[in-house]
C-alpha cells in the first residue's frame, strides 16, 4: 500500500479537484442538454432494500457523503442526490434506468451496483448518453458491450477471480475444492474465473438460486460433504452465502468458505451466525476502509453513524468524479461523459484513470483478502497478482 503521506496527499487532491474548477455555469433550465449546475442531480442506483441491501447502503452512504461535502463547499449552487432502489434485481433495472433518463436534471449515475442490473440497464444508459460509474459491478463482460457511457471504479473479476483462486491454492493450500455459484452474471462469472485457476483441484460444482429465492441447500451440502473437500468457493451474495455456511457447519463440514466481494459485508455474519462464519475468507478488488486516504472514514461515520463498509470509498470517489465534472461546468450529459472519459486523478480509495471499455487502469487495481474473525470482517492480506 502507499505510504501514509501519499494517502493524505491523495485525499486532499480529490477534495481540491471537487472544490476547484470553474464556477457554476448559467443558461437554460434543461440540465440534460446543458445549463446551470445549480439544482442538477447525480443518482445512486443499487439495492437499498431486499436481500442484498447492505452493500448498496454502504455505497449510497458514500455517495451521500460526497454530495454533502460538495454542497457545503458550494452552498450557493447545490447538487441533489437521487436514490434509485433496484433491490439488486435485473428485472427492475430497465425501469429504473428509464426513470433516471427521463429526469433531465440527472447528469450522471453512481452505479448500477451489481453486474446483473448493470447488464440490464447499460443499453438504455448508453442510448441516452447518461454516464454511469459503477463502484462495484465486476463482471468483465460489461466492458465489452461497446457502451460509451460505462465506467468502472473497481477492478473486474479477471483480477479478483484469479486472486481468489491463488489464495485457495497457495495460502489455504486446498487440493480439493467445491465451487458453488448463484447463477447471476456476477456470481457465475467470478466462479468461472476461480475454476480456471484451480483446474483439477475442483472436485465438484453446483448452482443455487440467489436474490432470496432459495433458503434450503441440503442437496449442495450433501455433495460438498461427500467430496471431502479442503475448501468451498461461493460466487454470489451474502444472504445465500451465510445460509450455505450455516448449513455446511451443521452438517459437520469444517472446510473454510471462500467468497467474493458480494459476500464481504457484516450482514454475511448475521446470515451465517458468528460461530459458523468464523474463519471465512472474503476477497475484494478493494482496500480495507481503514486504508482510505484523508479523513474519509471519520467523515463517513460522522454523517452516517456507522463505519464505512465495502465499496463505501469507491462510491464516494465515483461521486466525486461526477461532481468534479459538474463543478468544471460540464452540465450537459454529453460533456460529462467526455469529462469522465478523460479523467485522471486521486481518490480516497485509489488513483483513477479509465482505459478501454471504461475499465479502471489495471495498474491501479489491488485485491485484498479479508477474514471473519471474532464476529467481524477484518483485513487479512493483500493478495499478490498471480
């Protein structure tokens, strides 16, 4: 990780970029086609209710902090935050995307948060020319769609999947692994990347239903137990992961569960129960929130009454990139797309520069392993690039 001085400088740099730039421009009231920054909006798009809400709330609160800071520094020309609750469902995503598109005051979107909803909403955003920066959707195929409005403030599963596989292989040293996924664009894609790394060490695989549609996993548990495995990998989100871990433990399976960033939240421990969750390894193409630069963690807690969670910092950074564009007078959707496309700067979580397909420059991507220990998710180690 960077030295502490670099973190502080980086945090100041991002805040300076947002605070700097040109004054609010004036013109027509049609912010969608260019006008005054005052009263314009950015939106958060992700799950705020439902079985995957914890991760979405982490992110929304990061965006909320960015908007709050911006408005304190620009009290005479404020920006509003619109909240679009997808419940993490691809089925709801197109309707919400259209809602954002129809509101001409919305100039940019932080999100969609998850890969499935990104896949469903992306074509609409692209057609409308409304820029989106996802802080957490990691399926690699999203950057291959030809969308001009899609940007990703986090590494994709081509970084996380191999890192998770490497951890299972080199740290846990498991030579018999069972892989499970929830059939979502995110979960299945991540599981596939893990399988590529583990190769013949994968002795079995299975699929379950996500989005709260399945709560009983005895069939999978029976197969895992029969496989005498040394580790289990799960691609999906925390609610089902917790129930699977609980039922594996009840069946006497002690092999550790390894899962991706969709499970990297304290809500997983609630779902599994603290005893069953203990020792779980959770990967993430993100850093621990304690590593965030500047005063981010303290400011987040002061505003939201809780410590930042997974992707709170990348959501904060994504919002600040949009706000920097608005502050610089990019008050049409087309201009803001171009601003983000050419953006290069420091945030509290990382340095940002977007390359082909709206991906974060791979040189900026780091993957961490976290561990459930003492009833909490704590940092374990940064995983070296395979």
